[in-house]
C-alpha cells in the first residue's frame, strides 16, 4: 500500500513553516520566524509577505530532505487558505498551487483555526469526541464544540478584540518589546494577581469582549504615571499578574459555562495564547475541581506551525476533500 505523504505549508502571519506528514504521523515541523517586525512593535503585513518569499523555499527544501523522501513520493500539497494576512497567505497559496501542478498531485486547502484544534491529534494523549476547544491567539478567541475531525461548531467567540491582542496591547503600554504576550506571562509569575483590579466584560451567551480591558489598562497606567513616573518600572510584575489574572478569569468563566451547557468534560486549548503558563495552570486547577480531562498541545504546536496544517490535511485527504487550481486565499475565513 502506497504511503500517504503530504507536504504542508503555513504562511498566515509571520511564521513561515513546512511539514511532512506520512500516514498520519508528523515527520518534521520546520519553522522560520521573522524578526523584522520587532522594531515596529507588531507585524507589518508587507514585510511579512516579503519575508515569506525569502524563507519559503529553504523551509520546504529542509522539510522534504529531512523527512527522507523525494518530491515524487508526495501524495498532495496542503496550505493555509485562511484566515490570515492576505499578502502572506498569497505567498503560500501561490507556491502550493505551482508545486502541486508541477508534480501532478492534488491540492488541499486548510482552515488555519481548524488546524489549531487538530494539533491535539499530533501526539498522545488525544481528546475523545465530543470535546470543547478554547482557541486563543493574537487574532482569534473562540469556543468550539468539536464533534469529529472535520465537524466543528463555533459556540462562542470574541465580538471585538482577541485575547492575544489584549496581552500584546498591555505589553506595548508597559513598554515591553514585541512580541509582548510571553513577556507579560514571564513577569506575571513574579507578581501578585490581586494587586490591582480590572473590570470583567460581560457579554451575552458564550461570547467574549476584550476591548474594555485594554482601555481600562490604558487609563489605569495614565493615572498612575501622573502620580509616579516610575510606577511601571517598580510594579511591572504586579501589573502583568493582575492583567493576566483578569484575562484568564474572563476566558474560564465562559469555558465553564460552555462545558456545563453542552455536558462535555473533555476540554482542550489551542492557539498561541495556549502557551501561557497562567492559563495552563488555571485549566489544570479546574480539571481537578470539575472532573475535566484537559488537553494542551506541546509548545511548538501552540503557535503557528505547519505540523497542525499537515494533520488537518491528512483527515481532508482521507475524505477526498481537495481543491482546484482556481483556489484563492480568504483573509477572514470562517471556521
């Protein structure tokens, strides 16, 4: 029986990545991170597109060569169709189409958010269906009821800003370099989460809102700096701990409600913010309290990577879900 070997490409934002999956097993996960954005305090779309053009071929070459296969052994080429930055997506989509066409093999388009969830099936332990996945990143915050590998329903989401954006905005207000979210987490470990109180946004149903806390932090720092110019420097750990505590509390409130309403005890988290140590710790605390089985991907599969795209592509391949050469990226692709 011929092996199902799929090359997967991820280029939705500022990571250029390629991975090879063979019969459902990830063989590698090559990632080139773009450092060009650091001095701007955030991702610059045009620079991201150019960096993808520079990194893509070397990354793909490394993925194929280290997997120990030849190009002729590939069964399909998969790529991130969306959501993401349009220019970045176009680089990956264009290469995938031309490469698949040259080899005469099918194309598989993958939803980036679906792939984040399916990253849980790369390694053991794997969640059982149905499970609820809290998907948290710089651009998305969603509660997803996962009924099968390719059957998912968004049951709650942010109505404005993503939680990752709230972390990064807080970091920027504190004068921390980009990417700031991991630094907030680092300082939070040394601070008092009860030092300062920030408001919790209340939204209908299972939806979220994080724009309010960004504004609250802005005004809080403005008022404190008027009284003490060194306030941030002297209280960095407590500020980070208090903001992180508030954001995690908001996430967990709706997650607990979703699990109760849908009678689910299999709980997963995915996306870049799932690497946050405070979020992981609180999830484990709730697992003990509520009898949940909790699943968290390895750190390398939390942030944007091609291994998760490859895993999603594997299940789409098994169902024969391919796309044509007329496919185009969708920047605001829905789950």
